């Protein structure tokens, strides 16, 4: 029995060795738990929340939704870093990657508040417009280039501050790439209330299929059609 347990532990350890990004999988899972708790507590709508609370909620949402898209690059960083500094390298990359999305969140939430509070645009109309914009963005050359750049990497020095700087630069580069690819889709979350769990799950599945599979990267036109249909439904329903 003890021998079997020892073998099982060794197999698990070996598996985790080849999947060094597993701690960040736990971070993403924790972000989903926090998002679910906020949603259950009535935090789905950020419109009446303070700016700080809304931005904190956006950061949780960004980790939950964009974290899966970062995991292949995190694995690259880990496997191309010396073992004693793997955790540091992954943490630097992921922190910078997330910071890019938090910075975008500042602009997105500010724009949403201006549209609803200052201009007085109805929330349903804003959501329909965001979906229509996302559909249009799917068909642009910039979107296509950004999504096909998902597998690009950079050289990582093994030691010293140069290694840390390279991890940060890679996180910045990949964070910006995903913003260019997915900014319009994430505006949908700003319009709908970024702790809305059903929309989070649906758009995470949408973006994961698009970013992490070759079939998804080749299906920009059908995806645009689906988003346009959703925009039409929201426009008719909100009219």
C-alpha cells in the first residue's frame, strides 16, 4: 500500500514538473471563486460601486477570464527559466500581463460610466453597441494579426535582472497582444457588469476557443456573425 502511494506521489510530482504553470491555474480558479462570491453577494453590477471597488472587481475578472489565455506563455517562461527562479519568473510575467488588463479596465470603466451617467445611454443599448463593435472588430486585419501572434515568444536570459526584465517585457508584449485581440469583447463585460457570472463564463469560453485552438483562430467570420446576432437580439429586446 505504501509502495503504491509512493508511486502515485512520484507520478503526480513528475506531471507537475512538466506543468510548472499549475500554481497559476490555482490562482485563476481562485479568481473564479471570488467572482462567484461577488456575484452571489449582488456585486454583478459595478455601476453604483466606488471606482476603487469597481477596478478591484475588474482585476478579479481579468485574472479569471484572461488567465487561461496566459497559461501557455507562463509555461514557456517556466520551462525556459532556471529551476530556482521559475516561480519568480512566472510571477513577474503574470503580474505584468494582468497589469496591462487592469490598465485597460481603467479606460473601459471610465468610458462606461461616461456613457451611462453623463451621456445617459441605456444599459441595453450600450450592451448592443458593444456586441456590434466586437462583431466588427472580429473582421479587421489588426484582430487577425493579433490572434495569430499568440504563439510568439522571446528569448529569456537565464540570470540576473536581465532575466526579470525579459519576463516583464514578455508579459507586457503578450498582455498588449491580448488587449488588441480582445478589447472589444471585454468592453461587453464593462457594459453588462463585469461580475456577471453567466456573461463571464460565456465570453471566457468564446475567447479560449478563439485564442487556444487553431479552429477558433480560423473561425473569425462565424464568431463575428454570432456576435452580430447577439447585438441584434439585445437591440430588439431593449427597444
